[in-house]
């Protein structure tokens, strides 16, 4: 038996399937690669922990050189802070979480960095900071083409920054960008315009943040950027393979799943469905890549069933076979389970909790 | 302020957003309706708990008259058994879970009903039953058109049943059908053929199970059916509204979410994205129904952002407003969180754990 076959036997006897597995060597190599990319570009690394939601992995990123971490939910930040991580940026408007009193509670414990693109967020942040009796560091989220959140004009950013300066409970700390892959020139134009306006007020933001794993291809191209936040690169997935950032061998997360049914030679059923791998296609065809059967397609999910199409397969899996699936989008797949099995050299080391998942806020 | 506005204030101050909320009155009414439908059709009710994954709600279903429950994962069955529920059908091939030893462990504690459509499953079930020293009740899963799992011919079912009969650790208990909405006639033909074959062997299955909430429209149409398993009906969702089974007012699960950003009047961002409501569209347009703004569309998700399109709205929500979203597919949305907030008459009663979620197996 190959060592992968041995691992499959160990997984099935200790955990059963479906089983989400991360490979420590690949994860470590991915962490180092991200750090090296940031180092080479001369920007600090602030990895986005939304991908793994694990304090243990966040600490590995910090030990490798990351300046701090990025979270997308207050609940994630709470878990990371409990684990002793103290440089945390929450990269989104968190109005609901602020109003719950939990932002103030966390800000009492440590100095957070939060983001805003509107006055309501600023007002809630101010109240939370006052309740915590500690001013909040605020970044203004700027949209240079994603059409998601963020102010769309430098003048709007300026008006919010002026509000921050007038507010004794808020500190203007920086600018948060998430440039589209082909939008870095536009981001530079936006940033230069805003910088000129800020110079007029004698303001120099401490943090200019860019984001995204695919944007590692552009890192350093924004003159003025001080740090980068990327999430997916710790595990990678089929989106990153499609993007060209990663190879299959760079994918550190796989779901071990059993073929549990085969009505005929050309179709089968996996015991991993949308409640394991999610319905998120990441814009790709199908629902993940089966490493042992690259010609097989997962064409559909129900909640606990993956629909296998095998007509293009030379060799076909049989009922009872275990296959390993790399998801299209790893950030949402990790989020489905309470723990991950960590392996190294095809041997099980331990399980680690996905500690920051399942939070309401 | 309306009582819903008061509830929104309570939700935001106690929990923040996004917050998954179930309405006890609607849930109780839905449980009663499902029971009544089964009673009227003369079949037992065996609700599928994959939708709520909550022992508390499962017990409410049993108290209302359900004979037992249906699970889709061994991990769900373990949680339900721990809570004292002892009539459990696991409605799928669970090869991986059987090989982990956990099927045997649970079977030691109580007599489970499991399903198979192939010899490998039967072999694993036999080993698990022997390890538990208690024979397993086995239903044969039959596919009459879903093209998912299940034997496609009565003769195949018969061959598996013959294997069961020869195995001292397995007991042939019944047949599991999941007829397509328009496939009940074909199911009857399949069932009559198989019944004739079984009569020849002097075998009479105790359980003939049909399934699905939309199939309540057909319940009773399969001559011979003894029980029905439906999941979604406890909460309902936009798929059930589209199907005609439910009205908006029958939807007992909503996500309370804040508008956290608005770049302009015609678009906005909710703090509920694919990690809250999931990428599962249920085949419908958009990603859920906003009860306060029926003309608003959730056109896209990123992980923690819902992309609002507001151009067709007469009244438009502002930043900081809380809206309530009914998901397209409730079973996968409930599965995203560790707890649900239960309300009655727009007042918070308590939180209940989604105890059986996050399981690997």
C-alpha cells in the first residue's frame, strides 16, 4: 500500500468520512511563501484568518513573520484575542456587532483596528470606544472597482476622515483597499488623489492595506502600500489553481470522502455534499477536484451527496473507495466543520478546532 | 415602534447581526401541520432532522405524534440518541461512518435502522452489527427517478434483500423511496413489482418510507407506504413558497441582518453572506427574500457580504437598518451556525443549540 493508502485507512478507522484534512508540510510551505512574497515586496503581511479560523494556524503565520492578523467578523477577533493575538484588523463595517456591545467588550481588552465606509459605522464605533474607554483605530474602506463595500470617491473618504478627527474616541489609522486584479492603476489614482488631500490636512495614514491571494501577483504595485492581507494562500484551492497562483500540490486542504453508491459505471455518489464542500463553485465548473480521478466530475450536490459523473474516467472508483477532493473555494469549506485533521508525511498528527466558526456575529 | 421593531432592537442589543431566528409559534404550527398531513394520509410521520439538527425540536415533533426521526449522518443520530430519542432511521449509505467504528458504538446503545443500495454497505453494516452484538435493521434504498442513490431495478433490491436474509447480523426491515414529484406512478410500478417478488419469498417489509416536504402533495398515493420523512416543513423556505407548500407567513426561520454599506441609492451590502445564508440558491433567483423589501434582490454573496440590488424598491433600506431574510434553502442555512435564537410573539425566549451540526461524519 502507498503511504496515501495507509493514510486513508487511518482516516477511515479513526474518523470515518467525509473528513476534512490539512497537510502540515504544505500549510507551512504556503505560510512561508506568503511571508516571502510580502517581504520581497516590502509590505507587512497581515494574513486573513477567515480561511482557517484557527488560532493555532494564526500563530504559525505570526511566527513566520506576519505583523498581525485580519478578521472578517467580530466573533473571529474574539477567538483570536482570547488566544493571545493582539494586533487585529477587522476588515469590514461591523455595525450589528458594535451595537451588541461586543465590540466595546473586546476593545476593553485590546486595541482593535476597525473599518468603515459610512457615518453610521463611525458613530457606532465611537460609542463602542467610549464604552470601552479606549479610542478605536479606524481605517476607511475604499472601493476602487470591486463594487462591494467602500467609498467610491477620495472626497467621500476625506469627509469620513474629517469626522474621525473630530471624534475623541476615534483615531484615523489608515486606508483599506481591495483592488480588483486589473484595477491597481485605478487604485493608485484614487490613492494619490486622497493622499494629496490628506497632505493638505497634514495627515499621514499609518496603514495602507491591500488584499487578496490572487493580488500577490500585483503586490508592491501600489505606491504607498504598507501591508497586505491574504487568506486563501494558507491552504489554496481550485480557484487559486485556476488563477495560476497555486499548483495542485500546493493545496493543503482536502476532504477525504467515500464512494457510497454507484447505480452504474458512469455515475456514483460521494458522502460529501453541500453541507461538506458547500454550493460555492467559485465560478468554476463542478464542485471540486478529485485528485485520484482528475477526469471525474462532481456535477451536483444535495446536502450529504456528491453526484459523481465518471464517463470520462479511464479508471473508475468503486463503492467503498476513498477519494480526496480539493474544493473550489476552501474558505467556505473549512467553515463547515468544527475540526480539521492535521497530517504530515501522510500520518495523522492531531485534530485542530476551527475555533472561530459558527459564530452568529 | 411595532413589535417587530422592538424585536429587532432586542436582537441587535443581545446578539448583534447576522442573527438566525426561529419563531416558536410558526414552528409549532408547522410541526402540527406535518403531523396532520401524515395522519390524514394514514402514514406514520418520521420527520427528517437534517433541517434543524436540534434534539429539542426533534422531541417537539415526537410529542406532536411523530413515530421516530430520520437522520442523514451518523453524527446526527449520535446527538439525537444522546438526547434520548430511540427510533432513528439513517436514510443513506454510511460506509465511512460504519468503518470508523462509530456505527457499532451507537448500535450497542440502541437499535438503529440503516439504509443500503449495495453489497459493500451491507458488508460494513454486518461487521458493525456483529461488533455491537445487536443485529441492524436494514432498509433498501430504491431509486425511482431522482438519479441519486438507490437501486434502479426491483431485481437488484431483491438480490440485496436475499443477502440480508442470509446474514445473521442484518434484518430486512423495509424499503426507502424518495419519489420525484412526478414519479409516484413509476414508484408504484417499482414497488408492486418488488412486493410481488417479496411475496414469493414470504417477506413483508415493515417499513415502506417515502420522503420530502414537496411530496406532501402526493402523500398516500403510494399504495403500501407506511411512513413519510419530511424535513424542510418544520421551518419552510423560499423553495417551499415557490413550490406552493408554504406561504411567507409559514416560514419560521429568518436571518436578521444589518445594512452595513451603501455606495449609492441602488445598491447596498448586508452583513450576511455565503457563510450565513450559503451559496445554495435552491434553483431560485437570488439568495433569499427580504421580508421588509420584497422588491429588493440579494444578487450575490461574498463570504460575509450580501450584495443588495435596490433599483426596483420604492422604499429603500438605509445603513444601519435591520432586515429579515428568508433563505431559499433553510436546511443549509441552519447548518451554518452553532445556535438559533428562538422568539415568540416577537419576544426572545432563549437560544437553542444546533447540536448536530459541524460533525465530520
